[in-house]
């Protein structure tokens, strides 16, 4: 069995062990030797990041050919219309590519109530409402979720990866991690 580390990456940390510029590195959070990041999460995003000591497992987690679903909770600026949600579900077309269809639903206040506050807090404007969406994708182009929501007029204010396949953030507070023995079959559910 491979070692799989589940980390709740806080805002402001890179998906690498060394710091760069104003962003901190994972070495400030985890001192587990011989594990490597499987996939990435931008410094301004939060949530589930997987690390493993198994190169084959690392590739299967990160490579979009395996279509491992990734679940994001996204706080957006504005009030999502059904047309905007449907556009996200169909796939968003850009000059250089079209995203694959996504599963999208609006999250209730009760669902997001247990979330931790972000440090630093998101910008807040009284006159402009915000909403939370759950977006599930199986590809992972650079800043894809942020680009998708912006394309439909809903800029992303906060992005939290909740799950990769069947592995979730449940029970992990920001900056904490746990180790488990795992295989790709465990991830795929």
C-alpha cells in the first residue's frame, strides 16, 4: 500500500515545499519525508491537497486522463442565474479550449456554515451579494474554476477543494493533515 497524505491547504501556501515570493511553502505545514504533491492547488485557493510516496499513484491522481472528479466549493460575487449555472454545466468555451461539462449546484447557507473563516477575509461589498456553488470537474486546466465562473459573470471570491474522488476534507482543519494507506481504487470510490 502507498502512503497518502491528506492536507487541508490554507490560503497563502503554494503546492510545493519551498516558499516563493510572498507565498509560503508546504514545509511550514508538514514534515513528512519522501512524499510529493499529487496535483496542485493555487496559493490563493484552499482545501484538499494530496501527497504520496508512490509515483504511479501521484500520476493517476494528477493526470486528467483518469477523470478523477474534483469537487470545489466556490464563493462567487453576484447572484447566480439558472442560465449561468446551465452554462457552467454545459462547458465554457474560450478561444483556446472548451471545458468539459461540469456538475454544478448552488449550496445552501446551512451547508457552508461549518466552513472556517478565511485569513485574510475576502473582500466584502454590501451592495453586491455573494453565493456558494459546488462545482465538480474531471479536468484541471490552470485556474479553470476561476475562469469558468468569471466567464459567466460570477467572479470567484473564495475557492475550496472539498474532495478528490472519494477522499474528502472531512475532519481536517486548515493547516492540518493525516496519513493513510491508500490505493487508486480507494480514491475512485
